[in-house]
């Protein structure tokens, strides 16, 4: 590859020698991504087998887990590899493709998290309309529209807005925005800042507000003795707490992402690195919340591991309720 300074995207390539920091960061990316793939597989197994997840909440959770697993595959096969090897003998468009895919997966995951919060909000505030709004057909349509819409938004905007191409920088440990291909041009608009702002306000903060409002409504119902089915109520509380807990690492991640500003400057190295690794950690945490907050999931796993009720669906141990 030419060493010319005019080579577009060369700042994304490795430095041709490996440092101890490269090994630590690259290994961390591989570790979190690998664990997420394992936990994600278990998560999908639980969601497909345990009765209380056979609903819109389970469908949305499974969709988000799948997207996060695709992200982990990308980062364990590309991001961790180029970080650990620091190679520079590959075309920069691979780094650009990795950056685009990474942002697409992250944005879709954020969108699905908001949809999960909306699902909980609707189940508590509008229980009579819940079955209609989040019917199986509508749920699939909403998820499909969200995936197509957010993917198109990210891919078209980052690549059509001049001087806003992003990619994964092997020596920068995160997504960086490339300089204009023509050195005489200046970036007219920093699209990455808009995306980070949208994720931090509309997506992340919006999910926090909805989850907080849902939790408040649940406690009002509990104190007013307006509970008609205690089992259903307990499941709604756990599902909502599960959704709310996922906001915490995501919000911290967005803060560091915004501070990093997709900048290759050394002054942003800490924010950029923490943001990227924290995103991998957040994906891992999201796959474990099903097990942490739901005894039905733990019971299913323990019984399978102990081979006590091998092949059982757990359906007989839980109430069949449509409006979880």
C-alpha cells in the first residue's frame, strides 16, 4: 500500500508495530464480544423456550440480542484482530465498512431498546390496547421498519454528507471521522455529533423517562390495591426493572461517545477508547439481564443443566397471559 499522505482513509490502518496497549484493548474487545456471543446464544434459547417470553417483549428482546450478536461477530472478527495485529496492508474501505456496520448495529440496538421501553409503558398505561398495538404481526412490522429506517438513515447520512465518512481506527481504538478526501475542503457539518445527540436524548434519555414513568405507575397500582392478577403484575415489574437497568451502562457509554466526538486527536484517546470498550461491555450486560431479573429463566437453565426435566418447555409452571 502506498505511504502517500493523500491515501484516503490511511489513518484507519494499523501502525505496523504492536504495543502493550494494543494487546490490552484488542483482548478486551475480543473477550467481551466472545462472552456476548455465548450469553446471547443462551439468551435466545431461553427466550424461545420459556413461556413468559412468548410475547412482544420476548420478540423485541430476541431481536435486540440478535443485533448485538451480529455486532459482536463484527468486532471479534475485525476490530479485535486489526487492533491486536496493527496491520496496514489492507484496503481502508474494510475499516470504513466496519465503521458503517458498527454504527448501524449500535443505532438499531438503541432503537430496539426504546421500543422495549415503549412496550413496557404501553402494557402498564394502556393494558386494554396492548394486545392490539403489540400483536405479533404489528411487532414484526415495527421491528422491520425500525431496522430498515435506522440502517438507511445511518448509511446514507454518513456517506452522502460530505466529509463525514467514518471507520474503525486500529490504532485509535474506536470510530473516527475521516478527513476530507480533498485537503482543500472543510467538513460542512459534523453528522456524527447529531447521531450521538439523538442517541443520548431521544433514544437513551427517552427510554429512561418512559421506564421511570412505568415504574411509578406500577407502584401506584400496588399502593392503590388495583392489582387483579399478582403473577402478571410481578412479571411486569421484573420486565420493567430489567429494561430500566439496561439504561445505566448505555447512558454512560453515550456520554463517552459524545465526548470522544469521533475525533482521531490524542486528546480524545481516553474517551474514544472507553466508549468503544464500554459498548462491547454493554452488549454483554444486556444479554444477561434476562437471567438476572427473571427466576423463570434461571430455573429453566438450572433444570437443563441438572438434566432433571430435559426437554420440558416449562409451560406448565407459568400462567399463560397475553398482556405481559
